[in-house]
C-alpha cells in the first residue's frame, strides 16, 4: 500500500519506486548468469532463463511483478534496438553477393518452413513463426525480437521460453557436430565458414565452431552470421506488418511501427556511415547484451517450469526439423552453385 508521503513524490519517482523491486531482482539474476557463464562456459541466455524460472513465484508477487514486467518488455525492446550497433552495410559487401543471396534465401525459406510445418503438427502459427525465425536468424535474440511483435496471447511467454531453450540447446549441439560434418564433406576453410555461419543459430556458437577449424573459417563464419542478424530487420518488420494487418482487419486499426524497430534501423544506418565512435559502439553492444540477459531473466520469472513442460513433443520435432532444414538449404546451395565461394 503506498503511503501518503510516497503519494506526494513526483510521478517519475513513484514509478521508479514501483518498478524497483522487480527490476533489481532481474538485474541480480543477470549478474548471476554472467558469473556462471564465465565460470562454466554455459550459454548466458539459457542460464538467465533457468535462474528466473527457479524463482518464478516472484512473477506473481505484487511488489516484484511491475518491475519484472517492465524488464520483460521495455528493457527487452531497448536491447533489441541496440543490436543495430552490431551491423553495418560493409558486412554484406565483404561477403559477396552469391553467399549473401544464399543466406537470405535460407533465412526466408526456414521461417516459411516453420510456419507451414505447424499445421500437420497441430501447433499455433505464432509458434512456427517464432521458432522458424529463431532458427533462421540469430537464435535467442531473434526469438526475443519476434515475440515482441507477435500478437499477445495466453501462451506467449511459455512459447518464448521454449523457443529460447530449444534454440540454445540445438545451437550448442551444432557447434560440436557441424565442424565434424564440414570435415567429413571435405569443405575448405571458406566453404566451412559459410556453412557454419549460415546454419548455427547463436553468434557465440558460430564463433566457437568457426575458429575451431581455422582463423579464416572463423572470420567468414562471423561475417555470414552478422548478415543473418541483419535479416532481423526486414523479417521482424514483415511479420509485424502481416500480423498487425490481420488484426487491423478485425479491429479497423491501422498497423504501426514500434519505436524500438525504428531505432534498430537507425543504428544500422548511422553505424554504416561510421558516425558512431568505436567506444560508444562497444558500450552499446555490451548494454544490449545486458538488457537482453536481464529481460530473459524476467521472462523466466514470469514462466513456471511446469507450464513449459506442457508444450509436448511436437514443438521439439518442429525445432529439430527447422534446424535440419536450414542446414540442408545451405549445403544444397553449394551443390547448385559451385561458384559460391
């Protein structure tokens, strides 16, 4: 219950006091996830999510709830916006148009494949879009960004948690297995770099897999992966337009572009011209990571593990097939286009 003294405080201070408990808990969980990740080498996003789920009862607490909701929405959107600082137009120019086209085709086809596959599996279209985009673009970060523009629904948080856990687990498995596959197929350093960067879900795992082969493979894998991250912009805009247009047909309201996506595009454009000092870019990228980790911890606190366990076996099949699909598309590209590299 707010006191009379609290009621006399300026409105921003009242709001800060209301958000403070839940926000502090989310930040502390992010710090714990960072420490554990540094110590054991486990994916930081997954650790933050699991730590949050371990104390999910706080998501329903009257004092912590507002701050947790704020971190799971507003802080999440800030983190996605700042992702634009990681991308410049030179990434596309450095790669060349044939590999770039292969990556774009793979991203689009994989997202479409996931969307279509939900019908025979009797899953929601939103889950297909969410997992397909996460697998196709950049893992957990893409899942977070896509979830922010999907229609609000009862199972939204549960599906996001499942997508993050699934894409992180599959990405870690791919980091171990895919270099061996590249070797067995006789792929050279450049070919392996495009294969790993074009198929593994998360950036960290791409880097780990690429540099485990060679420095050249690691460099090219990272560039290819950044191109996939850049696809987040048109993909999220397209999904937002399609879903909001469908909603507008029912409600009569026009589609609007969220400010955080416009900020994402703005950062990409400004950074492409080299107008942002490197120190600020590095700080913004680090802040983006912290925002996303904090947001994921908050999402975990809003989701009970018993609820996630109810998703069943079909979504697991969905993500495994999506992962196999994008790998198949990239490898097929080599067979159809010998001049790819």
